[in-house]
C-alpha cells in the first residue's frame, strides 16, 4: 500500500511538473522567436539606415562637386596640369567647403591616375593608386567611412580621426563625358554620431516593442493556461460524475436483476401456495364429496342424510374457493377515493379478524392512479395481518396523511398480550411479506421501514412520493367524520362474483 501511494504521489508531481514545463517552454520558445526576429529586424533597419545615411551624404557631396568644382576643371587635358589660376580658385572653394561642410581634404584625379589638384600641394602632379576612383570613373558616386590612410595621414598629422571619403565623377558640360573624379575627405564623426543616434533609437524601439510583445504573449499564455486548467478540471469533474452515474447504473442494473429473480421466486411461491391451498382445502373436500356420492345407498333416510352432508361439503368448497379468489383478485379500488381505500383495508381486516383498529386519517388526495391505491391497500392489509398474527390482541393504529413529501402511512401495534390469543382465523390472502411490500413501494419510488422496540411494539412506516401531476383533482380532505360506505369482504352466502375479479 505504501509503494502504491508513493507511485501515485510521484505521478501527481510529474503531471504538475509537465504542466509547468509546457507553460514555461511555450514562453521560452515564443520569447526566443520574438527576440530573434526583432533582433534581425533591428539589424536590418540599422544597416539600412547606415547605408541610406552614407548614400545621402555622398550624394550631397557629389552634388557640391558637380555644381561648384566641375565648372572649374572643364579645360582639363591629358598632358597638362591645371593652371595656377584654376588651382587658386579651387583653393578658395575648398576653403569655403572646409568651413561650411567640414571638408578636411580634397583631390581631383585624371583618368590616368594623375592628381590634378589636392589640398596637399606636394601631391599635385603625382600619380597614385586609382583603385578607389575606378568605380567613380564609371559614373557612380562612392562614399564610405574609413580610417586615415598613409598618404592622407601625412596631411592630417597625428589627429587620427575617422574620415568620410567620397568619390564623385566630374562631367563635361558640353558632352557629359566624365573628365575627372573628385575626392573629398570629411570628418566622419558627425555622420557616425548621427548613425549611432539612429541605431540607439532603433534598438530602444525594438526592445520596447519586444518587451510589449513578450508581455502580451505572457498574458495570452497565462490566460490560455488558466482556461486549459479550468477545462481539465471540468473534464475531471464530468468524468467523475460519469463514473458515478455508471456505478449507479450498474447498481440499478443489479437491483433490477435481483428484482426479476425475486419476482420469479414470489410468483413460484404464490403458485406453490395456491397449489397447496387447493390440495389441502377444496380438493380434499371435493374428494370426500365424490366418496359420499359414490356410496349413496337405497335407504331413504340414509339418502337424505348423505345429501345434507354432501350439500354441507359443497358449501365448504364454495366458501374456500371464494376466500381464495378474494385474496388473488384486486379489490374494487378503481372508483374509490384514497381515504376510502384506507378505510376499506381497515374495515376488511376488522371483519375478518373480529377486532377493532384505531384510524387516524389526515389530508389525502382525492384521486391517484390505481397502482398507488393498490399499493396503499396492500401495505395496510399486510401490516395489520402481521400485527394481528404476531402481536395477538395488541392495540393497533393506522395513520395516513399527505404532505409535500408525499403520502405517509404508519401502522403501529402495542406489545403482545400476556395471555395467548385464540387461534387466528386462517389467512385469506397470500402473504406478501416485508420484502414484497418494499419491492412494491420501490417500484413507485417509495420506501418502507420497520422498527421494533422490545416491550413497546412495532411501527411500520411507508413513504410514497406523489407527483401532483398524477392527481386527477386538487388534494382534499373528506373529513374524519365523513361516512364511507363500502361493502366489507366477509363470508357471504351468495355466489356473486367479487367486483374487480
């Protein structure tokens, strides 16, 4: 038992752990996906913003070169350098660019790699590597941030700042052909600060949105988990209720099978009782009658005596058969009110036993279905017979009343008398017994209880629920003094059939 209890406890803890882990795994997976996607989005936007910032800055500087520098270098040739006057104009222009646009250095390249102009005068007329300007000679504007190169470093000395380098093609105003490439070096720190500020905004916005999305996912997962728990608990309750109903149905099925067996046994007992009664009573009397008739002599006086004896035997057979029929057929209850049924049961018992029974009738329905009236009649009949048989001449009382719970019938008898009572008359109806009464009441939803207190007597209580829809009229009380005229069933000399037989 201890091992089984430990296994059940372990399974319960495992189930709770799995439920929590599923909830946590959902949050972990969804959080990872959200953070991953938002990180990718932030990286893409940041990269795009950087590219756009660099491109827009490069296009602005290229426009400056095209608008102000290109007109000054229209007389470039393949074998001569720029005249001193043009260089002086370019110096003035670069001075303005240095003040307004933060230009640190500028150069103009010829297609063969010769530097036609440079703010570093020592490099004018020299040839340098065209790797950075080749694309510009194809008509594209190039801009990028880089560290100071060796040749540029000589110009800037030890300042060592990040530079924004721009290559822009310079076109002929007449033919539109590219005649040279202008190169600008600007302080890149403002652009870097601008890009950094944009990245900060992008990442902070992304983080805020991610936190909000995680919060929404958490609330959604929490609500979903609560709904799942409630649904699971509801399913458990329904499963428990279904199991209880299944057990109840199984119990009712067993009771039904038991009731069938009991009904079969009661029927067999009834047939046995009827057979025994016929064999021991009317058949014996008929056999004696046949014997008397077969021995009738020729003496007139003897014939008269035998005929009288035969008539007496025939009357006894009729009487016995009438008593048996009275017990087998249903009483004439169909047209009687419920109170009349109670009085009829008591009156017949008094007639058969020669005793009196106290009767206390409360409010009762005017009419009920025949099955209910037959049940009430049989309960009173059997209980009074048992009281008379086992308690002798003890005082007996029958009480009947109706309330919201249904009809209640109580049969009481006092303790048995000290002096034995004379032999009771033979029973005239087949015995139902307490088991039969309980079965009859249970079929109508009622119950029966029997309580015996030594020295005080026995109390039989029958409860019979009554649905108001079954009543043919509103409940009425006929009054305790109302006279109910019924024909008591007793020994009758005529052979009229019993009503309802």
